[in-house]
């Protein structure tokens, strides 16, 4: 008996070591490129080009950061991109969460035949690719005279966040909010809209948080629409600043890596702060048909 | 559902109407011009340009108000597409003779400047190539170019060459002979940032094709007198393949970003560098920071020329380059009367002698379209002087392939030049694919 | 105000903002793009332009028959990405989730999950630029490592340039599937597994007989996500290889983008590519629904 237990402990110990090695290896692979990137931002272009790419900076150069933050190759400086990113994400997240909750409540709890069609339309949108609407969207935004405006970016962003939002909210409200509760509120004389504001929306807090997080990362990282629907740097956000270094205009590696680092630091901080909600949100967002 | 559809359509219409209404314009005695300019406002010389080019114009023409919008790179082109789609193109705009400005030319969105140029006798002052309508995508003079672009420059780094006891190669076989020597010392022979497909076609192959096919070869192809399967064209393609085989070009060049070329070359990675004439500006001193990739005292070690004589069978001539009309300025086709005259005045200023001289000095252009600007009087850095002297290094000009041929026709060439480097296509394959693309394209015309 | 009227107005108020924006920004442009693919519209004024004509399937015929076969190369790359997702990310994600869900991992579960998922929160455009410098360039970290192993190593161009891209895609998204699987595995009652262990079941048997059957519908869901995700791949390749060399790493979305917004525009071709992408999405949705029905019946 003791012998068997002893053996089990050893076998388990070996297993455990192997498993930890596997996990450690994957963790290393996942974060090494990002650490490497952060380190390169402390090298000058000359140093990066002429020394071993694996080496730590021999002399830590901090000059890249103020240069990028204030100007250096980006006409308004990185701070402007950062500001725009904040504006776009805040407004998009707020609008998507509110509109999706509203529509979700109507779809889940107010019976109309048109619901099936409308809800179905949103579901189709989840799998659609953004490239397939680029040209018409571009033409429409131009014709509407909102090319290169914040509004011209925000409307598509909100529209693109809605399919997932409506899906999640409808699902949550249907399963999570009992009809009896809504009925009793109605009996107390509250209309549908009052019921929404007083009961449904507050009760949807969990799904709203999930949706807010998904929308936040999606909006923060969006690139192609931003690139196409704005001209000049005034209304561009962070990924577009990075996009400038994609392809043909890179030239200065110090600048490149600093821009990249500045771009990932906020989202990394956000992720590390809300990691549990984010991973939960991702699991919840994995849509079934 | 119906209601919502109606609502949506109504909203769309309102939005469209508002957009259309705001597009209208009124005219006054004081003319206002909306101008779209291509410039990186953070680049070297941008601040100076504001004074020398724009403020000077404002002061000289108090009756013309210029509202300028500055754009750069892809966003510039996206803006132009956007304005074209909405019918709100600016009055005066920066443009290319083809490429992404093609729509402006082919859809006649640009004013035909031919009559104005003839009226004002521009041929007295300008090189004939910029007045030649066949050089522009629409077959008419949609823009007035500020320069002529040579798409091939062959820069020899004498620091590297003398370190291994060599001098700049004058012929291709000399170049081949230098490969092992350079390689033994750890240098590449030719550095070329070939990751983007257009670079090889524009900066080297167009020159090679000209030398194998002869002058005016594009006309023979377009008229059907010859085709891309022509043995001379295949031989030209094959020459690029030979360059890879001989080690003159390395496969690794296909992985080098266009942006990385100057930085790598300035750190002595290779003996030679191939790029367009516009790229020399990347090496010289940046006026805003005072920093140069190659400092002026080092610059004397760099010799700028065209690709050496190709001494293989089948070449019709050497000492040639591939040239194309440079960028310039066009006028919105809708403009008439006073506004048109004001716009024309502005365009003539923007491509006039003063501005061209200024751009020559800052590296904005290298081969001005204004005849007889005196280079020697300008405070140029050694590499700029070398570049100004480029036209004395060749006698013949041939076309740049992406000029006269449509996008769908030259794409197989662009891609094929890379595929030959990797070894997935042969010269004959590329020629055949290009000819098929041309046949297909002709059907749609 | 009657109850019915109130109900109708409330419904309209609640639904209108979402539906209106969605129709305007997603639904209408999709239909519009399909329409444009049958016209010769290629830039310039769009509304009220008399030069716009219907040209039928010309753009499609060109796309399917043009000699360079760019469409098929792009489609092929999309399929390779699907393959990497389905046969790489999903199994790897599953295994990692399984390891993390076992009792043997007593400490650091949260840490490992957080770190392995981390690449997912970073913008693909940044990942693309980063890995261009990291793997693809002749002056990359990858080359430095090669030189560490063999000091005489020389840069060789990858004859299958899509492989580094696939590797990065594997790198990025494995954590995503791991998180999904882990969330569902943690719902399996540990008592069942303990009971099986007492009965002498091996790890392998627990995995195949207990865990896998419960997870089937999640695996199907993830496969569908992977397929639609592959169709959406753009930013990464745009920044990492720009579709090169020689167009060998182009995917459909990039092919479409280049047709429309690189060099001389070719909107009809670009719209035809979009339409094919929409079609693929629609087929996916139908398949998803069918599979969803089959598995939800089995799962319950």
C-alpha cells in the first residue's frame, strides 16, 4: 500500500514536471517576441542595424520615446493617435453596448414576427468579412460627405460591433431574465421602455461587460477601415500609425519599434488588469450557429 | 421591415442630397482655390516649402486664396479616390501621369492642359516629354510635370570596393567577376530592396527590357507588331534570372523591405545599390534634424550612374535608362473662366523655375522639366551633384513598363520577376502569362 | 395610449438604432457590392454617372480564368490557414486546455492561461510588422539564431513563403482556442473524472471517453470560427509579407484590397472577389446551422 502510494507520488511528480515544461515552453514562445520588441525600442536605428539582433541594448537609449510621442515622422505625434484611439473606443463601446442591449431586449422579450428576420440579419453579420463591404462603404461615406471625420469612422465601427452584441444580448436576456419579473413590472404599470431602463439593462451587466471588452479590443486594434476612411493623421488612431511602417516607409527601426511598443503597452495593461473578464468574454463570445 | 427599408433609403437620400448640395460653389472677384498637395509635412524641407512655395505665391497673387490640404502616401490616394467618387475633387491637385492617378486621367476628371500650354508657349521652357500627351494615362495632357524621373540609378560604394581592391564595374562581366571577391570579404554585390514587386520592374527590368527590345518597343507590342513572347523580351527576362544565378543579385533581396534599402546600404552591407533617382534624397542631410544617412564627407565615395553595359548577346544598345514623366499638377476638369485662369497661374508657379530650383536643392526632384536650370550655382551635396550629372551617363531613354501598360498587364511581369528569383517560373512562363494578360485586356477595351 | 400601440412604439424605439446603423453600414453595402460586381464602375462619380454599365459576369470570368491564377493562389492560402487552424491551433489549444484543467497543475494556472492568450489582444498589424523583422527579413532574429547553430548559415529564401505566415497564425490564435476549451472543460464535474480514476481509467481513457465527447460541439464551433477567421485574415499578412514574394502569400481579402486600392484601381474585379467571399460566408452560415442542429440534439 505505502509502496504503491510512493510510486504514484513519483509518477505524478514526473508528470507534473513534464507538464510544467510544456506549459513553460509555450509561455516562453508566446511572450518572447513581445519582450524582444520592447527591448529593441531602446536601441537606435544604427545600433539595431549593426549589432546582433539577439543582444540586449549595450547602451540603453531612451530618446526614441519622447521623439515618437511628440512628433518624429508622425505629423501630430503619437499622443494624437492615442487620443483618437480613446475617443473611438469609448464612443463605440458605449453605443454598441446600449444599442445591442436595447435590440436584444426587444428581440428576446417583445413578440413580433419581424424579429426572426431582423435577428437573423445580425447573425449573418457575425461571419461576414469586412473586406466584402470596403468599396461600397468607402463610396457611401464619401457621398455622405463624412469622409475623414470622426463620425465617418464611428458609424461603421458601431455597425460592425452590433452583430456580436445583438447576438450575445438576445441570448443572455432570453435565458437570463425570467418573464415573470418583466410581467410583474408591467403589472406595476411600467412601460416597456421603463422596464428596460429599470430592470433589463441593470440585470444585463455581466453580458455588457463581456461585450464591452470584446468591442474594446476589436475597436482598439482595427486597422483597415481607419486607413481607408480617413486621410492625413488628424483622425487616425494607433494601428494606422503602425500601418505607416508596414511595407515601404519603415527606414528607421528605432522609431518603428518604439511606435510598436507604445501601441501595445496600453492594451497589455488593459489586458493584465481585466484578464479574467477578457478570457471569460472570449469563451462566451464563441458563437454557436 | 418595409418601414425600416423606407427609412433607410430616405436617410441615404437625405445624406446624399446634403453632400451634393455642399459640393456647389460660388465665384467672386477674389478667387478661392482648393488644393490637394502630396507632402509629408514632417519631412525634411516641409517647413521651408511653406515659405518658399506657398507663402510666396500668396504674396504675389493677393486675389487668389489657396486652401491647401496636405496628404501623404496611401491616404493621399484614398482621398483622391474618395473625392472622385463623391464628385468633390479639389480645383488643383498633385498627380502622377499614371499608376494610382490613372482614374483621374482616363475618366477625364483632369482638365486638358494642352491648349493652355500651347497658348502660353510652354515648349520654350519645358522638356518636350512633359508636353507629350502620349506620356499620360488618358492620352491627353492632364497634368504639367515638375520633372522627369529616371527609374534606374546604380550607386557604387567605393568605400566597400576599395576595401577589397576593386573599382566600380563598367560592364556586366566585370560585375560578375567581382562577386567572389566581395563575397569572400562578407559583402553583398548588389543590394536592392525587392520585397515589393514593383521595384524590380520599375528600377531595373524596364531598363533591361529597353536594351534588349530597342527604342519604342512598347508601341510594337500595343499595336500587335510584336508580342511579349518575342525572343528579345524573353532574353531580357532571362537576364534577370542570370543575375540571380551569377550571384550578382541575392535571393535575400526579395525579403528586404523597400524602406530598409538606404539604411542597409549606408552601413556598407553591399558594393552597389539599385533604386530610382528619387531615392538619392534618402541619403542626404535631413534639413530638419541635420542628420544624414551618408554624411556629405562620405558622399564623395559614392558614384551614381546607370546600370553598367550589359555585354551579353542580344543587347541592342547600352548607356540607356528608363525614364518616365514625373509627378506634377493637374486642374479639375470642371473649372472654367476666372477660376481656371487662377488655377493655371498656380500650376505654372508650382512647376515653374523657382519652385523647381527649390525642389532640386531639397532633393524633391532630380531631373527638372524646366530647361536650363544651372545646377552648379546651387548648394548641393556631393551625391546630389552626382545625380544632377546622371543624364550625361546615358544617351537613350526607354519606357518604364508600368507607364504605358495597364495594371492587369504588368502585374504578371512584376510577380514573375520575383517568381524567377525564387525559381518557380521561367522567363518563357512569365512572357507567356504577360501576353495572355495583354490579350485578355485588349478584349475588354 | 393602448397597450398594443405602446408595445409597437417601444419595439421600434428599442430596435431602430441598432437596425438602422446595421443596415446602413453592413447589410446595404454587402448588397451594393454584389451589384457593383456586375457593373463596370471603376472610380469617379458613383451616383448619377451615365458611364456605368452592367457587364454581367465579365469580372467573374476574368477572375476565374486570368492566366496568373491569382484567385486560386489566394483561395489556396485561405485553405491552408483553415488547415493550420483546424489541425494545428485547435488540437494544440485543446491539449493545453486539457493540461491546465488537470489537477496536477496546482499552481500558476492563471499565469499560464494569461500568457499563452496574450498574443490575441495585440493588433494583428503590430504582430505583422513585428514578425517581419523577427522572421522574414534577411537581418532577422531567425537568421541570428540560425547563425548561432551554424556560423556559416546563409539566408535562403523560403520556397514556401506562406509557412512563416502560418506559423505566426498558429502562434497568435492557439491561446484563443485554449481559453474556449478550458472554459468548457472546467464545467465537467470533477467527481466524474475522480470516479473514473478510482475505477482505474488511464489519462488516455479519461480524455477520449469522458472529456472529448462532451467537447464535440465546442470543437465544431471552434472549427467554424477558424474557417470564418481565416477568411477575415488581412492585417497580419498586409503588414508581414504584403502578399509577396510574387503574390505567393496573398489571401482573398488582400487580393481584393490590392485590386481596389493598389496601383490603377480595378473595382469590378475587387467587387467580384468580395462577392465570392460573401458567398463563402453564407455557405458557412448554412453549414454552421445544420451542424449546430445535429450537435445540439446529440449534446442534450
